[in-house]
C-alpha cells in the first residue's frame, strides 16, 4: 500500500497521480498482472482526461484490451475494440471518509454488432460493457491487484438504445479487499443523458495454484 504522503500527492485536484505503486508482497503471485500484458501502443495522453499518470492509463487500456477484449475470435471483440476511455481518475470519497475511489469513463457508438432482434442494444452486450471495471486503476494506485473474475452482477435495464446512440460507460469502484472487490456502473446516452442500463458487480482474486 502506498504511504499516506504518496496518496495525498496522488489526489490533489487536477494533479497527475504519481507513478504506479510497488505491489504488496502478498499480491506477488497474481492471476493477471497488468504489467505483464501486451502493450497495444494506444496513446491515451491526448484522448483520455483524468488525474492519473500516463502509465496507469496505458496499463488500464492494455488490461482491458488483452483480458477484457481478447483476440479476433473472442466474444465481443468488435464491440470491445470500439470502446474508448475518455477519463480515468482516482479521488477521495467523502462518503467513505477519504478512502480512494477510482472512476473510468468510456464511450462507444452503438452499432449493428451490439443489437438484439428488435434492433436495440442487447442486454448481454450491456452486461459486457458493465463488466469492465475501474478496479484495475485502483489496484495500480494502491499497489494491489485489481484484476479478478466476476462473482455476481446485478443489472437493471432502464431504456433501449438503437444504432447510432453514443453511450457513456461510467464505472466507479466501491470496495477493494484482499480478494473480494466491487464496483458499480451506469450506461447513459451521451447526447440526451438518458439512463440506458446500470449495474453492481463483485469480483474476486482466484487462487493461482488452484487454476
């Protein structure tokens, strides 16, 4: 865990967060290490706002593309590659008495590959978008591992989204423990502010030697 002075420096308003924290010894053997994943070379410096370092933006994007999207034959590849991060940040939560809270905002344009038979955003596609959380960001700042497998997901569908709808995917961390972590997400129409879907989910760190 970063020391209090480092965390304070990380969270100055509109200031860039310090470099990635060193991993805790207890998280040395992790299931997916963001630093070990392929570098996709996407330059987020000019396209992604937020108060985290460029390294954290890069590793977050690499993790999303390598683990959340995968190869061309993976489920949701076309949709995943269309998702772009526009803001990645970490702040202190007033409600949680100053605990760290990570938020990622991504955008995607609804296309034909995301639709159900009625021509609207498929519920499974909404779940796919919601399942990519900001816990990776929080883990990088705290020196823990925020990549996990989803245990549960509670979704609510509020309104349909047709082809051409610009979606904003706003994800916020809730808790991060030794193995269990949770986050929430809202998908809204960028142009109208209309809520499309929302969800709460929990993830866990699998035990490596049991995989």
